[in-house]
C-alpha cells in the first residue's frame, strides 16, 4: 500500500546539517549526536554532548532547546517528544567553569514516527460544476460554496449553491492577479493571489475591504481557518500560521511522513482538528496534524478525474470543501464539469 502512495506523491528528501554556528567566537563548536543519522523521528531518544576541548576548559553546564523549549535529560539521553517536525534548530547554551557563556546551533531533521493511514473514497452524489472554473479554493458557508478560481485575466471569486446550481454573485479579479486559496471567518472572506504577494479581504457580499502583503512566504496557495488561526500553504514543505487580526505570519509547521518532508500542499480545509490538503499535480489528499506537521493519513483519489468530461482544458484535482451538517466532503478540480460529494474510508 505504501508503494502505491509514493507513486502519486512527490517526495522531498531532507538532509542532515552538520555545521554548528558559534555565537561568541569565529570558530565552530561541535555538538555530538548519537546515534548519527541523516534524519531522526519523533519520540527518538538521542545522546547529546559537547567537548571540553572546544572551549579550552571544563564545561560546567549545558542546555539544549528546540523552539525555545528545553529538552529534558534522562541520564544523558534526550527524548525528541512534543516538538514540531521538519528542519529544527537545536540551540545549545554552554557555561564553562570560569563562567564564560557560549551559544551555538545545530540543525536536525525530524520526521514523523508513524506511517500515515491509507484511505479511499466513496461517492455519495455528484453535481454540476462550471467547467470554465479553474478552481483554486473552495469552502462552505451553510449550503453556499465560496469558490476562488485562477488564471491571469480569468480569476474570480464567486458564491453559489451546489444543490440548486444557482450562482448568487461573482466578481472578477484584476487581470494582473491569479486567484488562489480562500477561507471564511468572522464574516470575512480571505482570498490569496499566487505570485503577487497579496491577500484580499472581502465581506460576505464579496465587497473588497482591505489587502495585505505576505511575509516570508512569497507565494499564495491554500488557506483554512481553525477558529483561532489561519493556515496558509505556499508550495514548499511549510504551512504558515497567520494571525487572523493582522494577517501576519507568526509561525509555521513543516509537512512530514515517517519517510520524508512533503511539499506542494495546495487547497486546504480544516475538518475536526486536522488539515486536509490536496497535493498539487497528484491525485491524493493529505491529512495533517496541525500541531507538528505529521501526515497522519493519505486519501487515494485516483479515478475521480476520469469521471468528468475530458475536455482539452481539464486539469488536476483541486478543491476540498467539508459540509458540516452532511458530514461529507465535496471534491472538484480545475475545469471539471462535476463536483463530487464523497466520504473517506480507511483501506
């Protein structure tokens, strides 16, 4: 089963960094990590140590922190527990017997400790979908779908009823903008643009209220909201966490299985405490733990694209919306003439 999943997911390998960075002298200091590996896993136990020779005298104390949290020692061993996955920086603080203080860093790549569960889908219903819509974002407000579409000169934001087909309103983006992900919160609609470094905020009637610039994430891909925070993907292995009041990037998680980091999380949907993300150009949906970035499940969506009209403009699956009352997912794609109501079932 795992081999089948790997076929339709792009694996991004992460490599171990061996360089420590000295903060008080030009020389580098060495952190010894045992066992020596390219990647470690959540809940691994490691031995960490520094050498007196690096500091010219005996070391009186040393502490190790990841994301500001000190690792707890158990007889010289340290448990990689309750930390985020991906490329993480260990901050080492050394105090020598004479009272001199040294700080330096080392990067470790930490992966998930469990393989993701595998799921398939079962179709409940199918409905008509505008095949000219290059779907980039999809989210329900009641029975109304908020849909963002892309392509320069063709990008839109629209409200419509999937059950009746009625379109309530549609607006066109300026031709220099490529529409991307969308989410709804606090009576506001937030829409991303792709490479224009711009997010757009609307009211529920699609009237533009304000815009904001991105931070370190240079592209806009997918969006979702957990009730307190906004999550934004940018095509890398990172999912950024935004403040819903300022739209500033405050943190990020990195997406990982027990084998590698993953990139290209595109359209996002928040469902029952997890992030559901389809992978760009692949027929699969990742189920991501928002606390640490672990991919806890993978939904094999192969075969769904073949059920729509095979027009020249047909493109990949991209569009996940969860209907909270029906407890079903609505899945579509770029220039698909159908939207499918489905449930996911473990294989």
